[in-house]
C-alpha cells in the first residue's frame, strides 16, 4: 500500500452552478444496499440533495481536491475533463458519469461526448446511465485500464525545435 493511500471512494460533481443530485442519490442507494462498503467522501458542489451515508463538503480548495484523489482507491466523477485528468494522471481508477441537459445538470450534453472519448481510449470505466452505476462499480475493480501518458513534453520540444 502506498503512503497516504486510503481504501476510499472520492466522489466529485464539479464546482459549476449545476446540481448532480442523481449521482449522490444513487451512491446513497448503493451504500444502503451494501453494494458499496468502502468509505465515501464527496465534493457535492451546488447539489440540493445532501447525502445520508457519506461525508461531504460543498466545495474544497484545489490542493485538498488533489489530496483526496491521491488518497482514494476510486474516483467517481461527473464527466468534467479537469476531474478526469486529475484522477487518471494520479493513476486512479475512474468511473465517469455525464451530466445531462434533460435533468438540468448542464446546458447541453457535451459531457456525454467526453465520457465516450475517454471510454474509447480505455482510460476510464464509463457509466452512461445512472441505473448502471452498480455494474460500473463492479466492473472497475475487475478491469485494467490504459495508463494516461501526457504528450505535453513532446509538444513543447516540437515547438521549441520549430522556433529554434
């Protein structure tokens, strides 16, 4: 076990003005049904629903956010690119669920495309429907995902080579 690691699930719904109550309710349900038995900690943003079975904060500083991801065994997140990248760069297993316009969770369905893209790259466990979160949760521990490898250094060297 690596230092600082806790067998914990970190849930994040982002920091925008939109709620994602469906996700929090489903996690409470999975805990009630004894599907999830690890401790859960969440950053719930603007959600109106307040979890009954796990600890949470509305918002947290970026440093604490990164620390929570680092300490976790699994990150369950909305399909925000920042949250996903933060988790996969720390080599965490990730379940990503898109916020959907029809539930007033976002202004459009761009998060659906984000999940599809990360899914095609085999970097995350997708959960396209909240009803499938139990299946995604069971799958995430059985699968191996590709490691995210940043190409930032290659791009910078390419630019430097072009300029110089």
